[in-house]
C-alpha cells in the first residue's frame, strides 16, 4: 500500500511554489470547503484529528485554539518559521516547495478563529524562503484568495505578513518571538499569562509551527478522523523527520507519526556508512535526551518517545556511529546553548557557559572526576529554574549524555586525552547527497 503524503506530495513538481501549480493539484479547495462550514466545526475537526504541534512541545493544536478568550478582539495568528533547533530542517522546505499549502492553512485557521491578521516569523538566515513566501502571498492577494474577501466570495478580510528575524535561536521561543515581532529585544516573557490570552501587542495570539498549520487543508478536506488514523495514540497524521549525521542517505522523510525510528535509519536512510554500528541517536532536535543505539527500536509517536526517556520534539534526528566521541559531540551542543542563552536568568546565563567550559576541559584531557560530578550538579541546577525552556534544552542533553555515556567521560579523565583522537567527529562525514521528499539535493 502506498504511503499517504500530505506535506511533501508536491515537492519537486514543476511550479509547486506557484499559485497555478497549487491550484492545478486541487489547492485552495479545502479553503472553499471551510468557508461553507461553521468556524466551530473546523475547530472540532482539528480536535478530532489529534494534530499535535510540530514545533517541539507536541501540544494538541485544537485544544490550544480553544484557549482564545471568546470576546477579545483583535486577535492574531503567528506562524513560527524560526527553525533554529540544531538538527531541524523541514519548515524551510515546506515554504520553499509548497508555500501555498501554508497560506491555505493560515487562511483556514484564521477563518476558524476569527483572526484577520497573520504574521509569519521567519529566521533571518532563510532569505530565499522569505522571498518565495512573500511572492506566494502577493500572488494569493492579487488573485483575491486573501485580502478583503476570502476566495473573492466570503466577506472576511485577511492579510498575511512575513517578518524576518535576525538569527537568534531564542526568537523561536514563542514569547521571545512576540517580543521580537513587536520590535523589541527577543527576551522570553514570564508565563502565565500565555500568548493565547495575552500575546502580540497584549492581544490574544495563537502561535503555531509551519508544519502544524500546513496540515490544516488536508484535515479539512479529508476529515479529522482520517488524519488521526494515519498516526496512532494521541498523535495523528504524518510527520516530517529530518535525519542527519552518520547515515548513508540523510534528508527529510514524510512518514506516519508513529513510524519506527530504527526502520527510518536503517532502511529509509540506507543505514550507516561503512556498515558501522549506531552508537547513539538524538530523536527530536539537539535538546532532546540522547538514546543509545540499542534503544532505537521504538515508535516515533510523541508519547512513545517520551516513554523511552526522550522527546520527539521537532522531528530532527541526529545519528552518531560508533566512531563518534560523545564528549566531543556534547561539547559542540553545549557551545550552542551557551551562545544562544539570552542572559535574563542567572542559572541559564552562567550555567550554560559553565557546562561548556567543563565539557571542553574533559574533552581535551584536563578534566578530573570532580569535574564530571560538577557537570552533573550544574546541569541539575538549571532545568526548571528559568523563565523559558532554553534552560531545560541546555541541561537535558548534558544529563542524558552523562547518564548513557558516563564511561566515555571517565575514560577522558583517566587517559588524560580524547580516546577517539582526531576521528572523534565520526568517519566518512563528507558530503553525501540528501533527499528532501522526492527532491535530490
Ligand atoms: C528555546 C526555544 C526555541 C524554540 N524554537 C522553535 C522554533 O524554531 N520553531 C518552532 O516552531 N517552535 C520553537 N519552539 C517552540 C515554541 O515556543 C512553540 O511551542 C511552538 O512554536 C508552538 O507551535 P506548535 O504548537 O505548532 O508546535 C522553541 C521553544 C524554545 C523553548
Ligand atoms: S532560560 Fe535562558 S534563554 Fe530563557 S529567558 Fe532565561 S536566560 Fe533567557
């Protein structure tokens, strides 16, 4: 039986980013259907679909939408296209290859929630995607798809704006994103209140990830139950999994939400170069706890990955083969979080740099057993004690690497050098062709 493709179906087809190409494939018929439905019925379908946010936290989308206070106007929709979590690369391809699917999802969402202005906050390093999206919005506006009347027939005005960020990871955190959108420094806000109640310019705001909203047209066309049936448990639909690292065929793969992680790596990605063994896998972006190679025969469904002690997060899967030095890999991750901490809270500002320094010291053979203990203590003191989840994002990898690969940290201390030498980044890293949906890069 052929697999259902919702998000990557049109990728690689000629004109896939153009209105004509999208319309030729039935595009905007879901919006047409939605305009004949009661807004509340659309929200019900999304609830039935078991669509969960694809930005990282996996929150139920339909439920989030119901948090908007009933009588406060205006209200806004913000699409999170920041995509800065290391290992994550999927939203940029939705925008590049099929921007109208996102625009149609935005239009349906806004109609369902009585929102008349939507903002797409896109990472500054994506100028090409920002231009493609801008052009697609202009095309949709010129054709009367959005603007004063939806599809030229429904008295419902909608405008969509693209806002480019300046390349700070923290601006992917939803409240920092709102601050940045308001023209301020991207400092996360204390929550509660949550954005659905007090969001952009103090007004109720729904924030959803690009992939989350790109699913909405399919849900309206095919029904929430059909979407739920593609997944399992409380996670419906397909998902985009971006696989990088030591695999023969890296890329973006659209698979049912409960697809098997080992199968994805060993079959879809063609296994590990040189036939080496999988040493470790980060299943959901660099902040998700690492799994050992013998722990990857699991479903990627959100709750199943949680039960295995990690997170399916943003769907960014990083594979490490047996030639990798896990201390060196962790040092690189820790450096990222230390650089990206916004500095508002002491445990995160100080703790992330402290962790980076200790891990570097151990990697270079200057660490002691006391340093390994100190690393455990510092990581344990950050998570849960900060304004936003970057603190947890920085400490979870450290705690899990220490739990799963402590012997490697101790070997560095005892041998007073990196036991992996210059090959500690893994062998045969060099350029392998990537597959993005049906497109070869
Ligand atoms: C430090 C940090 C960075 C984040 N970066 C992103 C991001 O780049 N893209 C994204 O969609 N969500 C990101 N999130 C999650 C968002 O805060 C938010 O949960 C998400 O955009 C909600 O959309 P969803 O429910 O559709 O997943 C980040 C969270 C944190 C704490
Ligand atoms: S946890 Fe870190 S990134 Fe988040 S607000 Fe505090 S200092 Fe800033």
